[in-house]
């Protein structure tokens, strides 16, 4: 089985040229002008289009038991939505509750994905408690091919860990060369402020932001950075939303702390006024950390452009508007947190980032793919267009014009946070390891073909 992509403009983080890409089996084997392919080769005409390495989403929830319910996608639906939108690899958060066993949870999350995912996948292993048993199990999980942990400084009682557990997790990560990804918000401040707001009768979705203002996130980042500095562990801040938190991370980086920074497409294009929409509409936009004041957007875009922020993720966490978001109709603290966006990240980043001149094409490829692969031990197999790399490719049509709607989306949820938004450009052909998986907004691949990507720790 071979595939030839002809005459596309190949864009990587540091190159831009027109050439053909020939893929034999699952791998890129030739890049040149005027490649002639043997009979039987599938040929894609990419003239007038860009060819990007497959995009990688470093922060996704597919199977997520959370706030008394479950997020709506399964790997059957979520991986297809990813592919339709140009994401060929996703990294899911494996999130056991504190009551659960780490190894059994890892097996459970794997069973949700293996044989069901259409795109390639791996996991950040959630460390939601830390004791001798957990430690032994984490060692086993790393040996099975996981090279990143996930911790929560928020959500105490569900996923959150205390400071002793944080210290020990980071020490273990340092020893194993694993990077620790972290949700940074001060849980005590969040829960005290929630109580105060509810007692004052402030129950609507817009109050979610007031319960966790920027300084609460900045304190979480500062806290993590202190522990990272003392242990020497490599860290990665997930879903950073605001300048206050960014300053803390950069200050720590200047002290020598190893820290990667991820922001989300939501923080780049949405702001807190969406969560203040009347008639409970704002609930569609409740997530943590919350959408911020609009002034943060240019700071985040500039951070991507200048390399202060490494990656753009989705934190895809779909909860429907019919039954799940209304769990918090009279109490914002009960609204399941999360915004679906797995399908739209790449197209939104292109339309609202590249087309508007906020970032260039190379930065787009880097923050959506290559830097993710490098950060999480997937490079150069993923995130690159070079000989020997997996033939995960996105032929991208910069002349496409379209409109986002929940009616046409592949994500299994009843609303879109971007309903009616215009797109200028989209993934027109998406391949995973040499096979076409999506074309013009439709999935056409094989369910269950997605592979678990074994990773080796490198952050010693
Ligand atoms: O609101 C969010 N972010 N929901 C998903 C869980 C998490 O915190 O990542
Ligand atoms: Zn989080
Ligand atoms: Zn998350």
C-alpha cells in the first residue's frame, strides 16, 4: 500500500517548499520533486494546498468520570472528530479518582481506547494520590510506555493531591525522567470563594470566574514552581489562561526551573463575557481555569509567537447542554467543567491566528504539532515531515470558507462553543500512518486502527 501526495507546499517549523511526499506502508520514504509512483499508488493532488505534519493535541479528555457524570465522547466518536479536524494523535488524561488504583485505572483507560480509536493515542498518567503502592504502580506504568504524569492542584477530594504527595510525585518523576503536567489553581481559595458566592446568592455561571480569578491560578503556578525548583523535576503547566500565571511561570523559568507552558484554543479566541451570557447560556463556557478578560488574548498570542508558550491544546471535555450543564442550573459549582473543542482546534488556530497575522505558519505547525511531539517524547516519529517519520499528514486547503455548527460536527455533544463562527481554511485530507482517515470534513478511515504510542522518558 503506497500513497503519493503531489505538489503540496510542505510547511514544517523551519522549512517551506513545494514537493511530493511518497509514503510506503506507514512511513514517509521519499520527499522530492516529480516523484513517479508505481501502479496502484493512491495519489492526492495537493497543488495550491499546504501539507503539514499531523497535528497533536496534548490535552484531551475522552473517558472522564467527573463532577457526578461522564464526558460525552467515546474513542469511537472523539478520535473521529480529532481526525476530521486534522489531529492525528491525541494525548488523553488518565484520571483515576483518589479511591482508585493507578494500575487498574491505566488498564481501564487503555481498554477505552485500544481497538476503538481511529487516531493514534497515548496518556498522561494521572497521579491522584501517592503512597508506596502507587509508586510501584507508576514505575510499572512508565515501563509500559508512559513518560508523563498529570497532577491536579485543584479538585481536592476528587483528583487533587496534597503537598506531601506533590513533593513525592515530583521526586519520582525526576528519578524516572518523566515530565509532570499540572492543573494549577489553589483549591482552598476556590472552595472558600465558592462558599462565599453561594451564600451571597450568586449562583449563575458567570460567578465561576469570580470563584477562581487570575491570582488563584497564579498562586497555583507559583506553588508548583517552588516544588519543581526544589526537586529538579521537569514540569508542564496545562491550560494556562492569563498573564498573572504566565509571569509566575516565566519567572521560575528564569531561575532555571524546567517548565513547558500550554494554553488552549479557548483562551485565545473566547473571553469571560461568554460565560456571562444570560439564560444559563454561559454554562456552555464554564471550564477551569475560567475564560478570562479579553486583554489576556493578545498576551497569549504573543507568548506563542515569541516562544514563551510552547503548545496549544483543547482540554476537550464535552458535557451536553440538555442534561449535564443544567446539573448546575441553581448552583454554578455543579456545572460540569469543560468546553468541547477537539475538532476545531487546528482550523480555529489557523483562521484566527495565521490568517489574522498573529502567528506565522511555522509557529502554527510548531505549537500545534512539533513542539508537542518534542515535549512528550514522540518526535521525530510524530510532529515532523521527514524520511522515516510516520506518514501522518494534513493536506490543508487555505481557500476553504465555512461555518462551524453543532449540526455538522463529529463530536458527540449537542452544542458548539463556536456556533456560527467563520472558518477560512481547513484540513482537506488527513492521513494516519499512510492511510487516509478524513477528507473534507468527513471521517473515512478505519475505526480501531489507532495505535497506542509507547514513549520513553527523556526529562532527566
Ligand atoms: O474545565 C476543565 N478544564 N475540565 C476538564 C478537567 C480539567 O480540569 O482539565
Ligand atoms: Zn485541568
Ligand atoms: Zn483537562
